[in-house]
C-alpha cells in the first residue's frame, strides 16, 4: 500500500475499524457511510467474517459492488478472524443488492470454486451450465469476473443455504439453520 501511495500519490481508503492495522489509510470509513469518489456515490457495507473490519464498496449508480474477500464468484472468503454467523450475515447483506449488480471480487478463484460448487450442488442445472461457461472462458485465458448478484444467488452454494436439494446433498433436512448449512459448506471448502 505505502509504495503505491508514494509512487502514484494515491489515497488509501479503508475501514475505520482497521485504521491501526492497515498502514497509510487516508480515508477511514464505517458501515453505512456514504462517500463521494470523484462524483460516484459509494456506500460502505461492513462485511465481517474474513476479517473483523472487512468492508465492501457498493456503487449504486454504476450497479457494481467490490466485495474484496467476502463474496467470490461461486464462493466466499475463509474465516480468518470472524465466524460462520458473521460471514453468513455479511453475504446476506451483499446478496440483498439488486440482482443486476455486477460483483468484482478480490481474486479470480471461479474455476476452482466451480469444482467445489458442483460437488456440493450437482443437481443445480444453472450451476452445471455456468461451470461449462467458466471452463470455456478459462481455456481462452479469459476472466470470469465480473459476475452478478443474480447469477451468484442462482449458482453459489454459499448463497443457497435454504435450497432443499443442496441441504439434502449435505445430509441436512429443513430443521437446520441457514448458518449451520453455511458453516458446513465453509468447513468442507476448507479441505476440498
């Protein structure tokens, strides 16, 4: 961060909660705060789970959200500092954005996430089709990002914890909480 800041005269924007941990933050923001970035409205969404202070940045006028290490295409971040309930709630906040919202995540893990998603949710027709599209794109060395909120809701197992077929594949019935399903998925992904 500091090298980029010095080289390009950049301003570092980050979560207020992590101001003491992230060197060089110039603009420290908190949950639900609105920030103007060169005429673009940016809404801050606190998304703990991966880390305690993690934030996503939503650009409503551009229909885009930058999710960092919370929501990935067909996946979600590991739980380094937070727990399953925090991450589940963070994903719920992000997935409540309009379905056409483009999602820009922190890493291109889509193909590897797709293998896991198909293993967990093999009867999801939309996921099977998406997996084929992803493999085709990656064969051409093309990116799979951005995705959309709507596509993630239809195909990302971490956002489908209420789906009966997914629950059945995991050995759960309707009595399990969505957080419990999420925690099981996250644990399985950690060792996949």
